[in-house]
C-alpha cells in the first residue's frame, strides 16, 4: 500500500470513520511527556497508533481495565553476541520481556570476521520482528596491543555499510587515547559519521580530556560506574546509559542521577547480558523493576526506558517513530498487570501481539570453525614466578584494580590468553585474583573482549591445558575442568561467540556451568563473562591480551614481573 493511502487510513481510523485493527480499551496509558496516566482507548491501524479517546471500533479488541500501557522498551546499547544467541533467537528472548527496539554494536563478531561479520548482522536485522538498529563498529581492533581476526577496519570500510537500512551510526569509540591525540584513523571515522549518532566509551574520563573527547561530537557513554563520573559526563553533554549486564552492574551507583530534569538524557542498557539472566531476572524490564524498587517514580523510569533513548537516536522522527504513546507513533506497547513490579501481561510490536508472531527457526550458520590455534601443553602455561603484577577482579565490575603479589599467594590464580587466529603465537601468561583462594580446577572461554582470543584461568596448568584443548576442538565456548576432566561445557561454534541452540537450552547449559564453577570453588557468580573482560585493554586498570599484560592507564604492555 502506498504511503499516501496509509496516511489516509490513519486519518479515517482516528476520526472513527473506519474500524481499527486493534482497540485497546480502558487502559491506564502513560503520557511520557507529562508523566500522567490517562484512562482511554487506543486504536491501532497498520501497526501505528491513531485513535485516542472513546467509542472506537476495532476488528479485534482487548479490555485493559485495571491494567497499564507503556511504550516498548529500548536497549540503548547491546552486543547481541554477548547473549550467546543468534539475532533471530535473541529477539525470541527479549521481545516477551518488553524490549521492542535495541541499539546494537556487532563489534564482537567484527573482531572475528571483519566487515563480513557486520554485514551478517545488518542483513539479519532487516528480517527481524525486533527493531535492531546497528551501530557500525569503530574500534576493530580495540587497540594495537592484541590480535584479532577481523583486520583493521577503517572509515572507508565502514561508510559503504551505510547502504543498509538498519545501519544507524558509529558504535562506541573506545580508542580514547587515539581521539585525544588526534589519531588520523579515529578522527576520520568520527568525521565520516558526523551526521549520524556517535556512541562513546570513556570509563573514568574527566576534566580537559573529557571535554576534548566530547568536543568531537561523541554523544553518549555507557561506561560510567561511579556517580561523580556520570554527573560530570552529563554536565558536558553526554547522554548516560545506565547498565545492568551479567557482569557490569551500575544501577545502584547511578540511580540517584535519575531525576525529572536529567531523565531526557539518560537511558537503560544491558551491554552484555546472557540468556540465563534474561530468563531469570529480565532484560530492560529488570532495570525498570529495580529502579522502581529503589524508590524512583514509575513514570520517570518508564520514560527513561523508551522516549529518552528514542529521542537521542532520532527514533522519534519519521514514519515509524518510537518512544511515545501518541498518534502517529509505532504501536510498540507493553501491557502491564502491575506497574510497580513491571509485571508484563502482553507486548505489542508494530501493532501485533508478540505472543502471536511467527518467528523463523534458524538452526545453522555459514561460519566455519574460527579457532585455528594449536592447543598449548601444560608447560607452556607457566607464568613468571616471584614478585608479580596481579589483576584484581572486582565482582560486578569490568574495571579492575592492580596489586603486586607473590606468584605463590593462595588468592592468586594463573591466567593464560592464546591467540586463536592461526599465527602460531605462544600463550601470554599472567596472574589474577578474585576467582577464589580455593579454586580447584580451570575455567575457559573463547569470549574474550574484544579480540576474542582463548582465555583460561586456573591453579594447575594441567587443568588449564585440558580447557584450552576443549576450546580449540569445539570451535569455542565455555568450559569448566576439574581433575583434568571436563565437567561442564557450552559450545559456541558461530565465530566462537554464539550458539545455534535455543535460548532456553543455552540458559540450562549456563546453569550447569555455574554449578560446575561453584563445584571447583570459584567465588564469582558470573565467572565466564568476568573472565571475558579480563582481555579488554580499554578498561582500567590491568588487563591481559594475547600479547601480554596491559597497563591501561599507560596504554602499553608491561612485564608480569614486578
């Protein structure tokens, strides 16, 4: 149907001259602009809200007496790969939780497969019921201090991808030193996307450096873990995305920032959240629920989860605009049985009940095994002995602390990172604390942000050898080893990042992996993603890549020996 005909149908439906596709009757509807709950009927036609008031007729009708209606939730920043799910399966997990739109950065698969990986997501996004907006990955690789498989993506590699309808802007600019030094590659990317949204990534940045970073046009940051840090960024014009992932959990620290005055410039994001946490706690609905429990106003929280993010990314413009319950906006709606606990009854996506949508069953992938390394022997996983620099993990944080310890300290475990792309490099070996003084086994992962080399922690190199061998043979995944035997595993054969299983099947595997990690006396509740972030050399203070121990503040590789 031509757009002019669709517009005429909207007008006729709003005037009551033709029946709507749906009429939702008598719900308490959130007006995100005033904070009021209006009791009225909503009429939907061709996936768009048109009729507001009383007395409209619908081909289908739903009585919403004593129920609430809020706009569909928008995840302001997510790596779908970190859900371990293919995009078609990801939408099955989050749409029933009320997330109808997500701003996605596919830089995990981009670091493995380059432009091909980004294009895979762009093409998939065009076929989804979930509205997945794809930000083009700005930092592949994240730094020069690691080895990836996707090569070095430059501005000229990214700009042609804007031909895809779901390509939306430039993803998180993690190379803060590059931006501040005027690195030509970083500046060229920012300039090429100057008329598009540009996301930031600047943990703990402040003062003149923050001013210089924001002066380039970078407009958001999801990496604030401290209140004063977020306040300063907000004052300098950056929108702040409050994150609750499976590892990084910042809502408790930042909740007081959510005021009526600030809320247009705040949003919620998950960043990296696995399907077990999505199933047990929720997705964006989890942040909403927790925010209200912390004493924040429900209308304020629901606006933050929708209109604030839509406005930032320009999603409140055009023929399919989002974020409000108002005439001409997409009928992306969440029906609540209870507003304060965010108890979801039904979800509408583009005027269709999510429970009635037909989802394609995607069972395979065109990606072959991307692990091309030889598994190292136990003797190759020995680190230096004596006084060493140690990475100190902080539960619930992806930033780390640092200390100088003895390699024999009971609180210290071994950490090895193996380059996986076939260059034949030996493993880089170091030390980490925080996984547990009584750790009695090994934990391994092919999810190692952002280059996704193989990473294993353990006390005994023989257990670590078994974990490395399993990762190589399986094409990637998560594994727990005890007494040189694999006791739990989840293969991630798609780029070493994602599974072809359903989200309930993956959730069950994660339960077994967590139980196995407790069996070997790991003290972290989510050790696998915590392990993954130990390889990310753009988050302070110490990290380990395949090239060695990285001092993030100094932005250089240092000796493990102290």
